[in-house]
């Protein structure tokens, strides 16, 4: 199998390490294989692909989609390095309000599967980072939501180097307790 799947402490959140075949020419790796992902419990059909570019110190998130528009995401960093964070927002979950972070980079080539019902965000560690992710539901602006990145109740330990650069929208999300 060309992937190693490791479920993290939050049920459904899976860190994926692909097998990389490299030589003097470069490398080759599979980034998604439906059968292998299905065996690992990731049965989602991805319907949208997104690509972002961020400079050092940019923090994006914490975003989610509500209701029928909830999204499962397969996230990977193709250039540079990010610190990727997922927050369990599933009411009734034993890990509701808990978060987990993982370094994703062009070097380690790890991917993170973020299930529906989670908030998601990342911080750009390198000078530039490019992030690609697949979503199993199309983006719906009317269903968009978020949690403020520095919610003291979540106490996310971002690897900040100074004040992060965030969008105006991301600076106005409520705290988790106010959702």
C-alpha cells in the first residue's frame, strides 16, 4: 500500500504519509487512491479541489461549513511548510472543542484528512507555502462559519513568530462558546 494512515487523537482525523519513490531525477508519489483510502475508512467522494498560496506568518481559519454543506477535506502542502490545525466541532463528540495540529510540508509530504464537523485552519511557517486540498462538498458561502483563531478556550498552540497576518473576516469569527 502506498500510504500509511494514522488516526490521531480526534476520531476521524487521519494523518496520511505517502510512499515516495525518489532518485536522481526527482520523485513520484500517489496523493490519492480511492481503494486504499476506502480501506482506511475514508469513503468520501471528493468534488472540489482548492489551491492557496500564502506568505510567512499568514494564518488562515478556523473555517467550517454548516449542515448539508459540511466538508471533509484532504489537505497537503505542496510548497513550503504549514502548521495545519483541525478542531472537533461535532456536538456530542467526546473530543468536542479539542484540536490537533500537524506539520505539513513539501519535504515530509504528509497529508491530513479532516472529517466533516471539524473546523480547519493553518499557519504558514516557511517564506511561502502552497496548499492544495480536496473537499467532498462544494463550497457554499451561505453555510460558511468560523471560530476565532486565538480562542482562549481552545488554546491552540500555533507556532507563531510575531503577530499573524489574518484576513478581516477571520479576525471577526466568534469564540467557540458563542457559536
